C-alpha cells in the first residue's frame, strides 16, 4: 500500500466526532480516509477535481 500523508481539514478545533482526511502526496492518486473507520478511498486527480467543483457549485446541497 502506498504511504499516504493524510491531512485533515481545518475545522476550528479537535476532530472528536470523526473527520475526513485527504492525501495528495502519491502521484496520480488522491486518497480520502474516514478517521472513524480508517477506510480509504482512492480517486484520480480528475475525479477529485470534478467532485470538488460539484461541491462548490452546490450539486450536493440537500437543502434545495
């Protein structure tokens, strides 16, 4: 398995309820880890970029 260097998002305090961490240090892979389960999902940089663009555009907003 690749040696990922995970980083948590700044949330203004300690992560006590579980967080999502992202690693981009392995070429061609964006790894995302759930700190509660330690499950790791892998994406290509294109897939990750598309997800981020969709999130910023509100595609996943459940309040509408």
